[in-house]
C-alpha cells in the first residue's frame, strides 16, 4: 500500500462524525448486529472509524458513510464491525466458572451413562481466543487425571480480525501471567526471539479448537453440532433485552438436554423467556 502523504493524515484526524452520520451508522449497527450504540459512544465510534478512513485514504466521514451504504462498499461493513466490536477478554476470566466446570459439570458428564466420551463446548463470542484455550487447558487437565475422554471446542465471534488472532493462538507474554507455572510448562511455547516477548498456545490445544464467524442477529447460525456446554459470557450486555432473549433461545437449539449454559457474572436470564432453568 502506498504511504499516505502527511497532508492527508492531518485531514483524517480532523474528520468529525456529525450527529446525522452517527445516527445512521448506530441504527445500522444495532439493527444488523444487535450492538447497542447510544449517543454517548459517538466519540468512541468516531475515533475507531478514523482508522478505516486512513486505510481507505478518505478525508471525511461523509465520504465514508456514503461508501459503506453503497453497492461498492458492502465489503467494508465487515471491517467496520471489526473495528466497532469490543474484544476484552483474559485467560481464566471469572475463574469461579472454571472451578464449577471442574467440580460439578465434568464429573456429572463422566457419570452420565449416555455421554459419548466426546465432550463438545461452544465458546460463543470467543473474542481473541483466551476463553477457548482456558477451556482447553481445564478439559485437558481434567481428562488426563480422570479418564480417557476427548473434547473439542468451537469458538465463534463476529470479528474476522479477532478470529484470526484466536486461530493463531499467539499472545503477549504478559497475558499469561495468571496461568499457573506448571500449566505454562505444559501448554505454552515461548518465542525463540527473546526480544518479542510473545508466546503461543501449543498445537495440542490449538488442534482441539475450530473457529467460525457468526453474527448473533442472524436468523440461523448454521451450526450443525450439538454441544454439552455453551459459554456465552459478557457478550449479551451489549444487546437490548429482546435481543438477549432471541440470542439465548437460538444458542439453546444447539445445547443438548441437560447441558450447561454459562453467562457472565453481570448477566442474568431473570425476567426473560428462554429455554433454561
């Protein structure tokens, strides 16, 4: 890509998102992707989309908005959502869930005579993959100690950019500080270049995971597997109540009877009509 001249860069940074342009984009993002975009997020949206203006060598949001809603700009929508979507996550985030998985869910699964020795987990809204690989560590450790069961983990997210990072399984070294040393030795590879301070999840865990892009607002998720466990944590907080109900109901179509559905600590199914108890 040709470098952007200095005068063009200054124009990009001076670009302002008008209220009308924000309202048009926020309505589209909410209606098509379920992500709430109140007026308080106007500055955030403007800041994040300036990256796209730089990439496209545009000097105004007027040109950008016209492009997004043109026939030629349909491919830009995925890039826009990549920039807009929030991707905060950590290894072993909300650790009580993983304790419950070890002490209750997995022993129940092994005691169930109908289990097929192939546990399937869906990390819905997996972001950059930390949750997927945390699950893989927990499952590998449990089945190593308690029985020769196998497992697979499906990770989905709306952002193609963040899914690529999840597939690669490469992270800054400081991201894994929370992982106990004995588990790091088993499952984490350090970069040969000591200057980079990067790690990679080993192939044993990466091979247990597969990923796909899914928009929770779509009528059908086109997922053919049935899962014993679904993690959908800290995702629904970005949706309104009706969208939360619709998303959970659709996810539950792929949850086996008696399966477990994990929500984030700040999320609840109280007061909404979903097939869970």
